[in-house]
């Protein structure tokens, strides 16, 4: 994974998902997916920080809302400080995808229909999957909303790129960069990889990636 091969880790995610019943995917959400990925990282004894705090915007002292924080889902680093990884995680709930197909919210789809639908999204071309509609529940407005899968992926990848631009500034005080006390930054050459990992249903994962050079090496604060 540190060297750019994410396939074995994606396989581990899919194996983990095989252990879940289809019924459990009705309530499976992004927080649960995040927790599952953390469990897998711990099983491989990989060093990581969850919800890495960064400053994405900083204004002058007398302006309102002078600091805007962001939180990278997972920040992973090797023990030597040479390489690090940022994960941006997206979870497309099976019911939300099925509702997108039906063009209306389906609270209790028929079980066999859901099995067949899950099989379809597992095997269909990526472009077809990206062009699907997705319906989700907006807590703030207390209504269901529809969005294109492609739009979520593109915005997620854009956010991943923005977070890496911020992390390239190293650890900071009162400016754009890392502001998390759990991480120490030292001058030195390294690489940082960004992975957007999007999970669909029970057995489909799509990955987007990038890699950048850094002038810092990162270590967990002791």
C-alpha cells in the first residue's frame, strides 16, 4: 500500500464485507465503513491517525471565521517517515443505490430484488455505475435527496487533492497546514499518496489515486 499497490488491501475490504449479511447492508453507512477500514489497518499493525485535523483556510486576525478546519479520514505513515497515505472514504449504501434505480426512496425493498441488484452493481462496467443515481437522507433538511454517483466521486477526489495540498505545508501554527498534536513533522524528502476508496453494495470498490513529493517526514507524536 505504501508503495502504491492498493489491490491487496481492497481484497481485504471485500473479504470483510463477505462476512456481513445482506440485511446488515440496509443500515451500513460511511461511519461504519470507516470503522471497518480502521479494524483492517490495525490487523496489519499499520500506523495511522483517524480524522487528521488540518487548517484549510486562515484569515487575518481581525476577520470573522478566521480559521476553517478540515479532517482527513485516515492518515497512514511508515515507521521511517519516508512515505505517507491519505484515505478519503465513500460508502454508497445499498438501499440508496437501489432507491436511485427506482427514482424514489425505497425503505424496504424486496429481499430477492436487492440480491439481484447487488449482483448487477458488482459486475457492471464502471461508467455505468458512475452514471447511476444515488438517494440519501439529508439530516439537516430531513428529506431524501438524489445525486449522481459520479458527482460524489468527483467531489471526493477534489477534496482529497485539496487535503494533500494542505498537508504539503507540514505542521503549522496560524496558517494553512497540519494542526494535529498526534503528528510530528520533520524536514526531509518523502512521498504522499492519496486514495479515494468508494464502496458500493457488498462486493464493489472503486479507487482513485494520486502521488506527490513532500519536504517533510511524518511520525506519530510519542
